[in-house]
């Protein structure tokens, strides 16, 4: 790899702004804001949705049954 052309890869803390859930991960994102996490100081990246607040992961997602073509036709035309 060439030196000086790749972004700096570092450990950062991502925080879900909805629930306050924090987790440590590696990223090339940069932030001037820092946070104390598990005894160390890391850059803080705020996110709106994470696995802690996303409906799919929390079990609050609603799935609709996928109707086939014939069922859609019968529903539309009342057969």
C-alpha cells in the first residue's frame, strides 16, 4: 500500500441518539467530539438509527403477506 493516500483507521464510539446506546467499532470517520468509554477516550460519532432502535432488530417491524398475482387480480376485480 502507498503511504499517505489512505484515510486513518481508528476505533470510534458510535452513539444512537434515539436511545443513547453506545458501541465501539473501527472506522475511518473523524470527529472532534470525544467520549470516555470502557476506561479509554475515543472519538464519538452520533447516529440516528442503530440495531438498538431499528424496528427490524427490536421486533416492532410489521410484515405484510405478499399476495400473488392471482390473489391481487381477484382482490382488485372481486372475483
